[in-house]
């Protein structure tokens, strides 16, 4: 999984990979996102400037958190 910078200044994670991690289909994930039922947060993961970014996605009672390096590569993840 990669975190990429979109042409509109937004961060993008492949919805197919994210949907699989959340246990829903890609179609369902997109539908829920349009309805405002997906909460996604992106923030710097460390204060020491090592370039890590944390992405947290919550969907109903499930959540996924990914840690990405400065090149957008997934270096760690957890589910709850």
C-alpha cells in the first residue's frame, strides 16, 4: 500500500487495499464515504522530523491505522 499526493493537494490511499483492510467491498467503501460515514485523518506521526505520516480511517466500529514513510511506503499498520 502506498500513500500518494493527489493533483488536488489531497493524500490518496488505494481504496481497493483500504476496503480489504476494513472488511468491505470497494463499492461499499466509496458509497459510505459519499454518505459521510468514513472518517479519515492524516497527521505527522513524529515530532523529530523523520517524515512519518499516520493515516487513521474509521468506519462504523472498525478502524485501520497505517504508518507511512516519507516516500509514501507503508511501514506499519494496525486494526481495531
